[in-house]
């Protein structure tokens, strides 16, 4: 099997299980984001790849070879730490050349490599600068260059952009993605920021409480969340519970909705993204998949308009563009249409 | 904008520490400097004067040799203490909180032992009749017990034993603040554990190491009981001689002159190392 494989990995710290039994395959050359709230075990998973933590049970395989017991310093994986961990007593160039120097690289080789890497991260002519005199974004780039100095098989990043301000973070996300595409290196990034994951990842691994919830490309995570946790964590959503009444039909408070991939019977939870809900002024005739509600509040953000609705006692949020805005004000009754393909049936979390 | 303190009450806040410093440091030190120029009266005590006799007497090869030995011994004690304490403290800071507390309490209790207790304790431990060589004999490592004291090794052992807890306690804050991800980063970049310690931990804490060396050096320079208890007369330091002159020979002016000289030497050594450190940092 190619790529990086987690084979029944479990990690416990004393009585606390940080990572429950996890099996996962990360394909060669992909950009993968481990996404979840803090304390969900994503950093522990990354540290196990780097060898900074030993799994309690299970194996980690890289291109078919078991690397579980190989010490960190023999794995040759590049890693960028959350606080970057640049060596304060070395200059930019010495930091980047560190992995080459300890392997006995000659001065000329180190110099050439530093120049190439600094060009790669767009910081030319910075080699002699002391690390303390760099800005946050520059330190970020130096840490990336240092981690890539060995041309590692795996590129690991632990919340690498969390220290940057919002604007710089967004541009670094795009830059990091382009860098990864240029080098074609398997990259694993830990993040708690779902926008960051959506921007960069080929594959998102959603985790919470030490468990992997879903592994899928970002768009699929958004459109077809597997359970309520994923639906709620990625973007905002409306969770509606109901009971399967007939084939393809769900009885919910206030009417009947339609959905694909329904179980034959039983209680189900639906996730409907706010932007997929269609609003029209109440006209008295309700078809299947349409409920009646009251507008409780309208929040006009210019580029989009959010409608807070009360539908049969449940709070529902809908988002429209200015051109689709229905002609309603707070207090009006509206028809709330839930298109069949927008109603995603969730599994158990 | 700079606020100018005008009223007397603005200075009141620094009055207390300034006063304490004056009463307990400036005045005694001033008296000592003054006394170093006094004239000794044979058979009596001393009388106020302004002579350089005491300093002149000091500038002989005999006292220069003792000064050299004192400084060398203090430097060696400082280096050995830091060499032992630095890895120890590094490992200590990586242990569980509970273990750290137990060790720190133990070290503090060692610190509470007086120099006299440490001196006599070690002289018993290094003696022929009751010392650790008896243990080695019963283990079959040595043929017969021998006396290890008085000797230079015994002086070193006693002094390092005394300075080790200080050294650990001074290094502890800096080492426990050290970002553990620095070492982890070195490991991901291909450094083994020993190499990352030498390549990353030691240089990152260079300033703490230098200041600890200076502190232990100054501390060891003032040590005067252990060299007498554990060493031969040839291992006696300048501090021993100062005590001898002041208390047994009743030659206060000469003792004061030697003390002033010792202070000047240690101050200039500290200044040199600080200056050197500053230059390194700037470059």
C-alpha cells in the first residue's frame, strides 16, 4: 500500500485515551488537513507520525515499511512546530542549514541549499539575519524552509499559521498550497480552522474526542457531512430531526420533507445548509418539502442576507443573496422550501 | 515625556532599600577600605594612618601564588558544578512535577547544611577508619582502606557538594522555561538526543550558563572553612589567610587589604566575562 497508513493506532496518556483506535490511509503526494476542535487528538496523531509520541498500540507504515519504532531523528520527516521552534542562537541561514550541517554537509553545499530554500520561500538574501529580527511571517517561512531542507518524504505542520494575523494567514494558506503542489510532497497539516482546511486540503480528516469522524475532500465534507458533529463543525447548518414515514419521506415538526438515501424506518437527523433553503412569501399552498414559518429577524450583511426563522417551534437559519431576497420583513409568514438534494441524512455521531 | 521627580516624597519609595544598602553594605565596605590603609601596631591592634604598606606586603610571590590558587580553585569548582548540575537540571525539568518537587526539597535541605557540617561530614566519609574506602574494600574493589583526606580532591568534593544545590536552583528557572519544541525540532531535523542537547539546549541557554558560572565562582571564592577541613596547608585559599590574619594574627589592616584586593579581582573577572558575553551577543 502506498502513502502513509495508520493501522489500528491507539494512544493513551495514563487513563486518558487521546486517540481511539484509528485506521487511516493518507495517499502519496496529497495535502491532508487534520481538522478538529482543540483536544481532539489531531496534534497527538501528527506527533506520532513524527515519532515524538509512541502509539500505545498499532502500527504506522510509510510506503509499506513499518516506521513505528524508528526514532524521530532517523525518520527524515520535515516538521513545522506551532511556535516554529527556530533556534534563537543561530542565524536564518544556520537554522536552515542545521539538518545539512549535522549530516556533515560541506560549507559550499550548505550555502547553495540555503540559497535555494530561501528563494523557494521568497526570502532571498536573508541568510545572515538573526532570527530575532524577523517578522512573524518571515519566521514562518524560515521554519518551512528548514523543514524542507532535507527534501523529506513527509511534510508535517502543527497549526503553523495560528500565530499570524488573519490577512497574512489567508495569503500564507494559498502560498503553502502552491508550494506543496510545486514540490508534490505528502503534506499533513493540523488545524482547528475549517476555512484553512477548506483552502488548502485535498483531503480533510475531521476529528473530535480522539475519533476520526470523516475523511473526504473538502467539498464533500461540506456537502455530504457524515454526522451531526461534522455538519455543525464545518460551516453552519440546520439540524432537523424527524421520522421516516414512507419511502423517501420524513415527517418533521410542521410537515414532510424529502431526502435521498433514507433508511427504511426510524428516527433520522437531517442537515440542511442555510444557503440551500429557498424562501418565498407565504401563499397558502404548501407542497411536499415546504414548511411554513415566521421571520423573527433579518440580518443584512450586504453580500448575503441571513433570515432567522421560527418553523414549527424550531429555529432555522436561511441565507440568500441580495438578488434572491424575498420581499418580506420581520414578523411575516414565509414558505420555507427544503430542496430534496439539500437534505443530507446524518449517521450517528 | 519624562516625569521629573521634584518633591522629597517622590524619593521616599527608594529610601528604604537605599538606606539598607548604605547601612549594611556601603558603610562596612567603606570601613574595610579605610582600614586597609591603617598602620598596624606591633603588640597592640592598629592605629589610623594612610600607608600602602599592607598592599605592598601583599605583592609578593607567596600571596600571588595563593591568590592564583584561590581563583583557580573557585573557577574549577564553578566549572565542575555547572558541568554536573546542567545535565542534571535538564533531566529534572523533563520529569513529572511531583518528582521535581521532591528533588528540589532535597536540594534545599542540603543547602541548609552549614559549611562546618559539610566539612566534617566529608572528612569522615573520606577518612581511612570510617570512610567510603571501607565500603569499597568490603565489595572487593580495593585491597585495604585508605585515607582520601586531606587532599585537593577532598577540597574539590566538599566545595562542589556545597555549590551543587545552588547551581541547580539557579539553572532551574531558565531550564524549565526552555521551549521543549526546540529539542523536538532538532530531533525531527536529524539530531540524536545527545547531539540536540549539545547543539540546541546548551547554546540556547548560554547566557544563563555564564551567569551561573560567575555566581558559583564568587560563592566559591569566599569559601574558607572547607579548604582548612579537607585540604593541606598548600590548598588553603586567600579567604583562609584573611581569616587567619584578622582573627589569629590580629592584623586587621593587612586582612582588610587582602579582602579589598579579592573583591577587586573577582569584580574585574565578572566584568570581563560580562563584557565578553555582551560582545558575543551583539555579533
